[in-house]
C-alpha cells in the first residue's frame, strides 16, 4: 500500500483501477479543496523548476491546470486570468527585456 494524501487529476482513480489496483478517495469540501490546490501549485512549481527543457512545457501545463482550477474557485476563468495579465503587462510591462533591478537610490 502506498499513501499519497494529495489532490490528483480527475481520471487518476480510473487509471489506478485499470492497473488492477484499488484507489481510496474522497471528495474535498471547498475550503479543503482550495488548500490542496495551493499545495498542488507549489508542487507543480517545484517540478517546473527542476524540469529540463524537454519536460518543462509539460510541467508548465500541469501548473496551468492548477491555476485554472484556482481561478474557477474565484468565479473566474483562465481567460480572465490571461486578460488581467495582459492588462498588467500593458501598464507595467512583462519580463521580456530581462531587466534585473539592483537598487534604487532615494532622493
């Protein structure tokens, strides 16, 4: 027996059953779901950081799936998140120019 105690994608229990194993699952309440999504976001972030360039896009896609679920909890969509990001980029810029701020000299 292997213990996971973590949020998994919707089809994982079916995949486990197809492998001849028995998953033990439960459905989370909204607040617990939010907490587990936040944990999953951190897990996916760490996987993105560790990934080599070959696997990075897949790991970013996993992270995007978690972001989509978190947005849904806020009654928003991924398109809403992208729109806010676009507006923010218009006002404050993006990260395309690779600018590293070392310090600010005060008046």
